[in-house]
C-alpha cells in the first residue's frame, strides 16, 4: 500500500462523510477513523469559507450559495451509497432492532461500498423507532435508514 493510495482513501472518506473505514490489500490493513465533531472537507481541495460556516469548505458538488440543511436528529441518513447491513453476518444478531436504546457512538449498521464495510454509528442517545430499509438493500447517500426518537 503506497502513500497515494492512502491519500485517495482519505479523500474518499472525507468526501463521503464516513466516520470509520477499514481497507486491506496485500497483507496490509488500514483503519481510518474520523474524530467526532470535526468538520468534513475534501483534503484534496483547499478550504474555502462556506456561506454560514467560516473556514469550512462547502460539500463537494453543492452549489456555492446553498445553505446547509439543519441536522435532523430523528432520522439517520446513509453517509454514502452502498448495501446496508443491520447485522454483522447473516446468522448473527442485529446491531439494533425497533425499540433498541442506543448511545452516541453505538454501531447501528454497516454500509458495504466497493468491498469495504463502513460502520455507521449513532450520533446521539436515542431509541430506534423504525428501520426504514431492509437489510441487504442498496441505498443512496442521504437516504433515510432509521427513525430515532
């Protein structure tokens, strides 16, 4: 694994908003974890002040004048496109079910993208009110996965 491959993985992670990523190649395993509450920006591009957040670059592909949408605490959205898994293996218990109490940082599901399993964690303490997609289904970035209360 070379430095350019690692930088490419970091850029992909930053652009997608994924909090944690594990990648393996030729006997090497690389685990990237974003520290909580740090701004997401594309490391390949210089930071440019956003419209309402000085010093933080606007999301890639967003129009320069777009205001960021307010964070919804009641719906967890997919941070990237891929296949969602609510259990670590087909015969294993689910990470969460309807009625499960979760704490900030708890693993809620995995999203498989390009043979990499990305962990999706709870951003705050909550109770799972509904699973909005079935396990094994393809989801798009921004698609609602869970309803929380």
